[in-house]
């Protein structure tokens, strides 16, 4: 698994119109954040900070429980760190998701389940607010918001907490069970 370094540099690549992370050794990671989604401070060069490394570790710990290859886990963790640090503040888009009957207060890095008439999927909480949180899709398959609008792997969306359910109980029910006889 990729190990964070204080030599990594975030920068905006004008040709790619995307936030990039220079990992050194001629390796560059392209985030899924275009210019229109970024806060102004992302337009310059920014060091990969201790806070970035801490967030990376929080997300990585949860992501390792998912059925993703190691490169996909690293990709998702870096998408999450980039969104947490550089995504513009946005309003929740909760109308895309079904209301849940239980009261729920997520924690940063927690996996949650969201549903609607088109999809059901798992998201990781990136930034917790009072009543809504920024989340990123952890499923490789797109999550359909409408018949013609999707959220892609690693893409973030802000959602009210009353639309979220803990993914823990649902995911453990999907784990294979060995029968002993």
C-alpha cells in the first residue's frame, strides 16, 4: 500500500484541468476534482500535510475492509484526502436519496449505505457536519442518482444524515460464512 510522504505536492494542472498530486519518482496522481470543484487555495502548490496523512490513514483503515485491489484502495484513499482538503463547500443533495427511519450521526471515515429507487451503494464519510456530511462512493459500479445522472467511484456528494444508514451491519451480513459440519 502507498505510504504518505511530506515530499508529496498538490498542484493544479491546467492542461488536465484537474488537481494532481506529485508523488515523486516521476509518479503523478490525477484526482477526480476539476477546477470548478476546488477551493481557491488549491490553485497553487500545497504540501501534503500531517493532516492529509492522518486523513489518509483514517480512510485507508476503512477501505482495506472493502473488496478492492490494493491500487484501487490507494486511489480511493487519495480521492478522499483530496476531497476533504480541497472540495468547495456545497449544499447537500439529499433529494437523490431515500429517507431512513433511524437517527444517525456518522463519524469521519465511517462507511454508510445510501439508497434510492435506482441504486443502493456504500459511501465513506469524508467530512462530518452538524446535519450533513461529504461522502465518496466506494463501489466500483456507478451509483445512479436519476435515470441519467450517476456518482462514479471516488466521487463525492454531500448528504443529510437522515438519508444515511450504517454500512457495518449490512456489510457483515454479506460476508461469506464457512459451514462446519
